[in-house]
C-alpha cells in the first residue's frame, strides 16, 4: 500500500502521511502541529499493528477540542482499514 495523505480536521496539524504495510505502521509524518509531540507520536507507533494504534489513540482530546493529532491519526488508520 502506498503512503497515504490524510487531511486532518480540528487540529494544528494540516495532514498526516502514513505508510502501512501488511497491517503494520511503517512510518508517520505529521504536516504542521507541535513538532516535538507529533515526532514523538510518530516514533512511538512505528512498528505497531494498525488496530493497536487505533485502540490506543482513538478519542484523545487536545484541550477543549473534540479531537487531537493522535485521534486524527487513529481516524486516518481507521479509514485505511475500511478500504481493505
């Protein structure tokens, strides 16, 4: 599966580029957002199964927002699962 670009909604980041191969997250790159936090999230999820990332990150909120960069990553990965 090629790297996909997911346009985020409701966060400081503008997009997330995700590479998933055989159900495993190979790489994640956030476009915009808090550089240290998004780099940390990316490194933590690399090598994890997609379903585990979704389970751990879904529903995380950022302050008073209804979503967050981690939650948006979970949404991006959920969209990938729906395509398969």
